[in-house]
C-alpha cells in the first residue's frame, strides 16, 4: 500500500486533498464542507483564545462527523525590544495620521504560542479532534506522544530537510513540505536562520528521499492537476490554501476576494512587515510602506501584527482596505470562486483526468 493510500485510510479520506488551516480565513463551515466532500478540512486556531478554539471545534463537529484538522502556532515567544518597537510605530505614524487615528503607544504579543500552553492541550484531550497540526516549530516530544496516545494524528510543517528531521525525531506522524511559493506565514522554525527558499516540489523530492514519514506537499497547487503532480513526485497528499479563500464559506472580506480574483493576485510578496515573520501576501500600501528604502525593521512576531491590525481596523472604518493582511500564494491568479463542495468536486474531476481517468 502506498503512503498516500495509507494516509487516506488512516484519516478516512476519499481524496488526497487537505485544506490549509489559514488562521482568520478558514471557518467551521469551510472545514466541514471540505471534509464532507472527502478531503481533510482544517481550522487555524493559532490566533484563537481557549474558548474560541473549543467553540470552533464544536461548531465544526456539529456540521460534520468526518475527521478534520486543527492547527496551532509553535513559535518562540517574542523578544521584546522597546526601542525597535518605538521605531516601528514611528515609521507607521504617517499612516495613522492619514487615517486620523491614534497610533498605539504600546504593542502587545497578541498570539501566544502553543508550546507550554497546558490549558489548550487539556482542551484537545477533552475535544479529541482527529488531527492536530503545528506551524513555526514543534511542541515538546512529550506533547506529541501524549496526543498520539490519545488517538490524535499529528502533522507539522517543514521548510527544509533539517526541520523535517526534527519533526521525525519528535515522533510526529506526517510532514507538510511547505514551498516558498505558498501563501500565508512561512513555517520556518527560526526566522533568523538561513532560508534556502525551496519551492514545494524541490522540497518534496528531498523529503521523500530523506524521511520515512508521509509527506504532504504545500505551495502553488490550485487545481487537480497540481495535486496529481504532487502525488507523482511522491507526496501522500496535497495541501491547498489559496485555492479555498474565494469559497463563500471562508471568512475572507469582500476586498480580499476581489483582489484575489483580480489583477492584484498576480503580485504576491514574502514580507515580514505585516506580522514580524515572513509571510506571502498580495502587495498593498502597507507592504510598500513597510519595505520602503530606509524603513526600520518591524517589531518581532507577533508584536508587529498588533500594530498592523490596529491600523487596518482604523482603515476599514473609513472603507479603506490597503492595510490588510491578504495572504495568498503565487498560484493566486488561478483562484476560482466556488462553494467548497463544488470546488472539491472539480478538483476531484481534474485529479482523475490528470491521472488518466475519464
């Protein structure tokens, strides 16, 4: 039995398609629709409080009895630097002035890490989602083993062979090979370390040769032919994120959807200025301002995100949307606005056709 067949059997999937977690964009409705259609729906809970995470899991379970994935951030806590944060706020001051809004005087670490969060872990043992996945790193191996002992399947993202080796050593069940073309936050364990910026299929081929674990390809795939190509190169499944943003079940704003389906989708950029960590999104005024020559470095993740979110909230009140984080991968021009069930059916047809079926 191939690793793809084993993964599908273990997770009770009909299609080797995983909807990326996408914190802030994925919803219980989207995750449930994807799972109901034979894939693996996902919830991005890295930005959620304990109560919000529990409710999202319960809301999804109310919509489907099929397995779904819940994802958490395992980043190192921010190293606070008052001078750096003050310089970043000063750099953003003209944008706040333009919006006639008060700039924050202090920034907060708005997203806590899952590492060491005993209350969140206890909630997972209570709710028992079928799959728990990790981004930005790993929890302790003891946490991974406890989740597996509870019957929960575990997945973690890697952007390099070295990260994949750490994932395998920790006892995680499967690896997401996240290519540089993928949208959203890059899952590097250490954002200050050298990044080879490997595309999804190059990383996939390396990991398939280096690890015995199932490898899930992520980055740039928007249709069934892309999914089939990933499996031909040894992937057990493909994870698609940008492909699902335009689904009506997602939480994407009207501006986000319009840009994704318009000309702006053709220009994405990997940047740290929105959140303090590398992430790929559609280029807008915030990114251009943050990366202008002479700009100071942004505050650390997720402290910088606090500033960006406050600026965007002020802009939205005035009907402006040039300061939002609109994450998207390089495959964004291929996005299709379809209900999730219809998109999954189309992906299945394309996948079958690419495999030589009818």
